[in-house]
C-alpha cells in the first residue's frame, strides 16, 4: 500500500505560511494560477485539508499537493536557480516544439547519464533532478522540485493554448494533446516526489514509468530499462515528429556544411571581371554546351546552372543561386564569393580546384538544400573567348532580374506564399508572405519561401502528428481584393481556412484591428495598440522596456504568441521599413511609442515633426501629454 501519510507529513513539514511570487513571469505562481486564477491560496486551509485526509485513493490529494509544492519551492533561497522565467519558457516552447522532439523530464537520481545522452542525441531537450550534466536544465533534487517543470507545462497551456487561469480541467485536456513533454521515472521515488510526479501526469504529461510505479492512473507506459524507454518514448501522440522523403541526398566525402565558414591560407584563385556564377531558367539564352575538355586558357571562370523545371521562375532564381555559392563553400578548404572584381573561387594548397569536384559539389549541395530540384545542367567554363561572349549576357540577365524583383508588390503579384514552419508550437499560426510583407521572424523572404514551396528545403522542423499532411510552405493565388488598405484578400482568407481546418477564416495583413495576422513566437518585434490611447507601439524582441499601459515584453509575447489577437501582431524589421507597414492603420504615421532601440533606427522614416515617445514616458497620461507638447 502506498504510504500516503508519509508523503503528507513530508509536505506539511516544509509548507511555508504563504507562497512567495517568482520573478520573471506574467504568472508569478503559475501552478496557483492554473488552479485558482487570482484567488489567494490559504495555506492554513490547505494544510488542514491534507492533515484530515484518511483515505487510500490519492487522486483527491494531487491538486492541493501541487499548489503546496509550488509554495514550498517559492520559499527556497535558491529558487531563482531553478525557476524558468517566461523568456526562457518562450525559447523552450520554440525550440522544444520546432527543432527538438520535445521536452523530457528525467527523474530518479544517479544512473541516468547515458539515458540522458541518448535522449539528447534523439533531439530531446532534457530536464532532470540530476545536477551537473551538460546541456540539461537542472530542476533541483528536492521532493517538490518537479513543480518547476510543471510551471513550464502550465504556462504552455495558459499562453499558447489560451486556456483561462483557473480552468485546470480544460488545461489538462489541452496539455495532454499538445504539450510537447514527457516524464521519465527511472527508479523508485520518495512518496512525496511520486505524488508531485503524478500531478504532472494528471495535468497532461505522459510518462514512462518503472514496473514498480505505485498508481494505476495516467497516460503511462511501463519501461524498466533505458532500451525500453528509448523504444517506447515516441509512441506518445503529444510529442512532435519529423518526416522525410524516401530519397537520401548526401554531400561527397570532401564536403560538409561545417566547412561553409572555414578559414584557410589561400594558395590558388580563379576569378576576375568576366567571371560569374549564375542560375537561370533554361532557354533564357542559347544553351551552353557541357564541355569540360576545352583548353583552360585564363584565370577567369564561369559557372552556369540552367534549370528546366516549370516552376523555376526568374524571381526565385537569385535565392536559389545563393544555394550554389553555399554548395561550393561546403567543399573542404574552398571559398566562393563575389568581389569587386567579379566572381571568385579560392582554395588551400591541400585542396586544389577541380572541375569535376566542383560539378559534384554543386549538384549534391544544391539538391541537399532544394531536394525536389532535379532537372538542371551545370556548365563550368574556363575558356576566355567563351567567357567573353557569355559574360555580357549574364550581367544583363542579372540586371533585369534585379529590376523584376525590386518592382514586385502585392498589387502586381498574383501569387502569395504561406509558411507553417512555426505550427509545432503555434497551433493556428499561418504566416502569409508577400513581396511587401516579410515573415515576422525575418528568417525567410517571399522568394525563399516560394522556392522552398516548389523545390523543398533542408529546413525540416518537427511537426504535430495531427498536422503531418499540412504543407510547410505553399504557394497560392492572391484572389479578389476585399480591402486593399488593410490587406484582406479572398485567397488569403481561404488559405487561413484551409490551413487551420476552419478555426480561422479571416485575416488582415496590414491592420492590428479585429482580425490581424496571427503571431508565431519567434517574431523580431511586436506592434500593438496602446491601451487607453489608441496609437501604435512597437517593441523589439526581448526589450526590457515597459509600455505606457504597463505591459512588458513577456506580457506582450504571451498575449500574441501562436494566436490571432486583436490589437497586436508580430512584425519584422523589413516589414516596418516597408511602405505597406500597417497601412490600414495609418502606418508609421500612427506610431506614438517605441522602445529606444526601435526608435533609434525608425526615426529617420518618420514624417517631419512626428512625436514618438520611448520608455521614458511611464503612463498613458504622460504619453497623451507628451504627444500634445511642442518641441522648443
């Protein structure tokens, strides 16, 4: 029989008179918020409830024990070492959902080092009660320390699931289906620690437990050995998965992506004013013969890649051309670049240039980055007369390409793009990209997303298992204009409807009001309405500023992350600089507040005499007075 009274006695002996708020979070006591919202907890009442318990079924104990466990940890002098602040939680949600298989909490003390290493190799983020291990988050070894992992779980639901504080029933359902975490119990725990771990399971965390696990409850699988744990861990539906196609594309043995930024003494060099590297649609000019046997009579070089794919357009050729540069730089002790003299390729004395090696590196390196690109020819030219003939045509093509790209706008472009790469952690976020609206993460562009939509990408994030068929990137027709100023289009609304299974049906790309664009979580900045004033504010990611209406970065990011939220939207630096920035709301003319860093670079784009406050203005009343004042 489980020693319930032993666990209760251990808890009550450490219970403080009151819980002390943790710093660095919108929810200073996250577990308390999950259960009680803003109702103060009564330690005396909780203590009396636990003291009076005389049954054997531990289920009624779990909720009060979790609240008390958080209170115990809040009173510890080293709580700042183990508490995970909101900024770190936001990072862990992003990394643990998109670029990792999930979060794994390993409990059970010594003997877990090899298992933890194996989990890390399988791309799990590992939290553990075993201190001192590299690349893990140490939660502490106290009996109540698993509550730190629970606090992270809770904030995932409150923030990303939009669960209301106090609704622990709905929170549990959301976490069970979507929270990317798992608890692994390696061996028998103390009675109190078992009950705290059971609380994590009750709120949705699946668990791998030993055969000695004392409770029949929870979403659990028995696994006694490291091998059993590793074999069974991916069976949980809440964890993310990564899917690949059947084809394996690998670089030759002399190439590696790690060599891309390699430094070395230059022993040889090709390049000059008539040298070039160009990737263009086949048929742009007369096809160049793939003849490598001609006389190499100059120090210039031309590399021409001609693509015969129907979706390979001029506007994406520049983006994909950069993949060719990277492919050459993957070669050990090679460097390819553009210089003031034209295209240049350099090498160390241990890796002399070879036409055959260059062609192989280009073909595999380009396809590794765009795996669906198959039909293309590579011509490497070393003859001066042929280069002299080709170079003017290549230069003309690149000039015309630049003009086409620079002139593309939402109004004259029929095709828009959608990216769902952040959906592993942002449940309905559907990023619409146009020539005028770059993604809020600033890691992509309209052209790179379009190229990846057609030809695949080496960027393969983990996905929700329920969304393995949702395309990472997609091209669609813009459709009829509904509201040009606010950026509402029929095609965009239909893309939202299709990509969110009807959860969202409308979006305005260039307005904060009512149905703004959803926000991911890796946004570069946040644009938002100032409560009580109505103008627009902009805050840079991670800023320490506080808005005039009293909001911090953590609060804004929690409100926006993963959702469509009236009055707030993630925005990139490039989009802020665009003439279409929030054009439905007046654009930068409506900016009334920005943190100092944003203001320092945006001020040159503002109309003359426009007044914009920074964090020196502390309240909405001060902001209104500042906007009405006149510079002297």
